[in-house]
C-alpha cells in the first residue's frame, strides 16, 4: 500500500493499514482529506472495504431506527460493494463519500 499526501508519496506500507494509522505515521499535522491510500491489488481493497460495509449496515439500521430515509446509506453501501467492478486497477480506487446521519 502506498500512502500519498496530496500528490507526494510519503510512505509504502508492507500490508494493509487504516487511514488513521497512515496519518499517525506522519510527523506533520495532516488532514485526513489530504491523505490518499493507494492499494496494490484488489485483495487489499476488499480487506479495507469490509469495515466500511459493516459501518454502512449500521448506518442503514440507525437511519431506519430514526425514521430517516435510508436510501443514501443503501446507495453508499452498494457503491462500496460495486467498487471492485467499478475500477479496473486497484491503485485507481476512489472510495464513495459516506453520507452523514443527522444528529436530530
């Protein structure tokens, strides 16, 4: 896995790491929005996707519990599921934007 800040490669990790771990490796204060993780293959993509799918399921349940439209959360989950068919190269993967669950 390659860790980029902006367009600059700053680390190569010999395995799968989380965004949080990547940011904590950096000496400078860096926003999560500035960090990109590039995957070497779709096995890494699938491993990184698993916790996101679990989180998406929890968001759908929370939305339904709050009687909020769950469609954006279902669309997000489907985009996560489709990611290995959407991209032909693991290094090109761009994760879908997670919708926010209102706090009301």
